[in-house]
């Protein structure tokens, strides 16, 4: 199934803790936007990571039996990542370390389930993400998730920077100098939702 990404990205294991990048191969415009504007730039940064673009858990678990960290971009729900589910409450324990999910609502139930035994950390969102064509939001996602994924920031540092960046975008597009920009109110609203719904568990 076409993932919406170029198929020639290399599979490679890092000498340090690998990060598994999983992108849902959805056919919708929202999925494709997330893949190209959020997943691809961050995957390029994670040159030493394992990059799997698979919709099939059996194949994924065969190729990477014990993932250390998971970085996921795509469709989410309160109990799963992927549609149909790629990771859910039944197999999330296969991940041994940190789970970072840029996906809707997965931190509602899947996140708490993942961290319940104290072996994992989870970064995700408890609300629907407003995915709109806005460079300022794309830059915010890439700029703040990059140091988290490369371990330049701790999860707590990421949360602080992410919320402050969302606040700056919200202020600029709601009442500041960008307020007359096309779709300014939608951009401000999207930034507010991300700020209020991000969770570090």
C-alpha cells in the first residue's frame, strides 16, 4: 500500500537507541499532509533511525521485534495509533522505551495504558489535531519535536517549549500582527488546541 512517501528511504539501525518512524498510509488529504509536512522533515533529521512505512503489525514486529522508541505520525484514536490499528492497548507493550505520537487523542487512553507499568514514557495529544495548510504550524511541529526526538530536550523541556511556541502563534494570529492573515483565526485555534491537548506521561 502506498504510504504517500518516497519508497526508497533506507532501512537502517542506529548504533544508539533506534527510533521507529511509523506513518499511516492513509489515502486522505489530512494523512498525506501530515506525512509530507511533518513526518518527512523529521525523518530526514533522524538519519540513523529505523524507518518503517507499514500498515501491518505482523510485518512490523517481524522486522523490528523489540522497538526501543516509537515515533508515530498519522491517524490516532483514544485507544490506537493507525486505522486500522497498528499499535493499540493489546500490543503497545512491544515498545520498550519512549512513544511520541503526533496523532489525535491517543494520549487519552493508549498513553496511560502504555506508561502504567513504569517502563515507558508517552508524548501525545488528548484532542483532535487541526491539520491545516499553514507553514507556521508546520515549522512549530518540526522545530519543537526535533530536539525531543534527538534527545536535546527532555520531555519536560519539550512540553515547556511546545506550549510557549503555541502561545506565541496563538497570540500573533488572534490579536497580534498576523491577525489579518488569511485563516488567522483557524491557525490561532489550531495552536490553542495543540497547547491545551499535549500530554507528557
